[in-house]
């Protein structure tokens, strides 16, 4: 059986009890870098992968295999990729998304937010111009500086919050004006846009 487990923002304190129990009882545990480090505090034997394709190469439905995913695996996560590859999933255990964690740190409601992922994806930011609140997952190419400049060029004014290394000891949360140069403190981040004009 193959289980997908959401590891939340990364720090073990944000894992559910159900996730910890599933990891402990698994015959095989597969995870990416930083998530693998968290998993190793729960079990010793973790197969660490660097590419999504490596997950498929290490799956074994003859034993209980868990694939650990950052955040919530159903929110721009690994689920779609595995299903498209014909992998039959036995169970999915949710985790806290990094954007949920970020919004709690900002103490802001997000029920009306526009949610976008630029993590490994390209998307037009024009729809952000029409939304009062937007939350964007980033990568090294589509970083906060890129987003800040793009939105400024689109005429958006307001605040841009950037969260790096969320839930870890080296967590950094910055607040800037849209259009400002933003300090880069990691390869991935969560960006929150408060659009004054929307």
C-alpha cells in the first residue's frame, strides 16, 4: 500500500499525530531533502530523493510505503503527478500548507485570498491586480523580487510579505512595499500580496 503524508511546513511540531503514526508503522519511507531530515527524527531508515521521478523508482506496493510531501500534498503537491503516472494511492494524510502557516504568522484571514503557485510553474500575475489578497508559492526563478517588480509594472500598490524557511529556526518574514527590492533568504518562499487598489 502507498500512502502520501503531508509533512506541513517542515518542523516536526506541525505534523499531525496520524502522520507520525503512519511514518513509524511504514516499511519504507521516501522523502525529499529537508523533509527527509525531519523524517529521520522519527525513523532511521529514510530513502532520500532529489527528483520526483525517483519517487516512482522507489515505490513498492507490496509493502507499506509512505511518500512524504511538504505542506499539504493535495495543494499543488505530489498527488497529481502520481495519479497521472497511474500510481494507485491507498491513503492520503493531510498536512498544514506553508501558506496556512504564513497567514497565521501574519495573523490574517485568508478565506478570500487568490491562491497561486509559481513553484515550478509559470502563471500570469494579471489576476493578482483584481484580488485584494493573494498568496503565492515561489521558486528560485519566480522569486519575491520578480513578483514585486512584475506587480509594480502592472500598477499594483500595497504590501508584499515574504516568508522564508517557515517553521524552522532560521525562519524569516519580511514586509515591503510592492516594487521594492526584496532580500533573498532562500530558494523558495511564500509571498502574500495586499493589494490597495483591488
